[in-house]
């Protein structure tokens, strides 16, 4: 079974298809929160009881006797203790802030991907692009790529390939446009952009603010934790750019608008200065996807900010991916099928 894998900061998504259907209408997805929470028992008795108490949850037992709870179970457990779950990823790459990030990511990928179903099974996963809004020597896509390659090959996959995250989004959503246009993948850690012309990725780049930035800024403004803000935000009871009776959601709405403004400014500047920008012979389509783009009012504010920030290319249509959370994994799967 060919596999496409979106290794995201907030979600790991696996795309497969039970049959090799060229229309890609039978896609199946497996979503897994890219999160972990460690619980260390005080003694052997507590350890034994905790192991029984965690039955039904996704966890692994570490060599020191502690329990590493994974996925949504980790977020739920952390919220129960008024804390935040951790992530093995930060801004689209393996986190340098977590000493066990590589090990944790391996545990999660084993849960999501599983072992190959047959010899030479193909898997394509996504990686972010280098950011254009900061000069950070610690941002190393190469090491991140090596880590995932090694994990997947250690699980038995022999044919492993990476592609850019926004490029995968274009493969998924720009078929009706002759694979020509611009794709923006709004993840938790970053916004990735791909300029595509007739199936060729002309340029890829990223900016470093996205959903996590909204959570962090709204949390600072209201005195809440990032985790609490994230949970409220994902409930979806707000519209970007509109006031809300809930102070937390009002802050989320405000920072969402600031995020979109920030991203479209950088996008307009990057395209205006890019020497390899193709001369599109007609107005282009812009597609956006990713979990951060699912908020109500996103499309309207995004289109408005593109205009306000003098986007340098004529636009035909600005639209959301049919399945924003799964579109990148779908694009990775399409690439794997081509292989």
C-alpha cells in the first residue's frame, strides 16, 4: 500500500488508498496529534497502578519506568493537570528544545505509519521550506529530513522520499488549474508557500508565524496557558476579525487577523523581489490549506489582506483546499503513486 505522510507540528497525517484508484476518490486518512506528556511514578506500587489506569490510552513505557503518553491522550492528560503537552516538533522540524524529540517522534510514527505491508512499499513525506522572515542558523531542514528518513527506514521502508509541504498541497488541489498557481499550507508552526507552474515548483519558502503564534500571543494577552487557548480556538466559536464576548476568543480573532496580514505582506514582498517568478499569462488561483486555515472567516480576511498588501500577481480565485487538514498528506500520496 503506497503511503503519503504529513509530518506536521501539531498533527501527523497518513494518507492511503485501499485500491489504486487514479481519481484518488477513495482516500483514507489517519490523524494523530503530534504531542506527548510524560508521567513519572513515585514508586513501584504507583507504577503498577498507573499502568492499569492508563489502559485504553496510547502510551509507551520508558526505560526509567516513566510513561510517555502520546497523541490526543497526552493533551487530555496535560489539561487535567492544568499543564501543556509537549511536542517533538517545533516550527515544522524536529525540536531542539526536547532532548528526547527524536525518540518520541519515532514512537508516534510507529503508531501512525506501521510497518510496510510489502517489500519496496513507497512512502513520501513532507518537509518545510527555509524561512524568509528570519535568519536562523539552527533551522536545519536537512537534519530534520535525515531524522525522518532514518526512522522510516528503521521501520522497514526502503523507498522513502521527501517533498516540500506546500508543493504537496499544490499536487493535491491545483489539478484543475494545470498545476499552476500558488499554494499556502498554514500549519501550527509555519506557513509554507509554493509557486507552481505546470507542475514545476518554481520557488518554495516559509514564514515562521502561524497557529502556535496565535495561541501564544492570545495566551499572553489573557493570562491563560497556550493549551487552554488552543482548546478554545479549536472549538471554533469565533470569526476572524470580529469581536467576541469571550475575551480569549476575542484575542484569538485579533491575532489571527494580524497573522494573515503579516503573512500576506511577506508573500507580496517575496514575490515582488523574486527573480525567477514566472510571467503567468493569465490570473492565477491561490489555494490554502492546513489546520490553522480552518477558522471561520479565514478565506475572506486572507483575500482582503492580499489586496491591501498589493499582491503583485493577478488573482483569479482564492480558495480553501477541499479537506484542509488532509490535503498535504493527499499530495504526498499522489507523489508516492507517481514514483
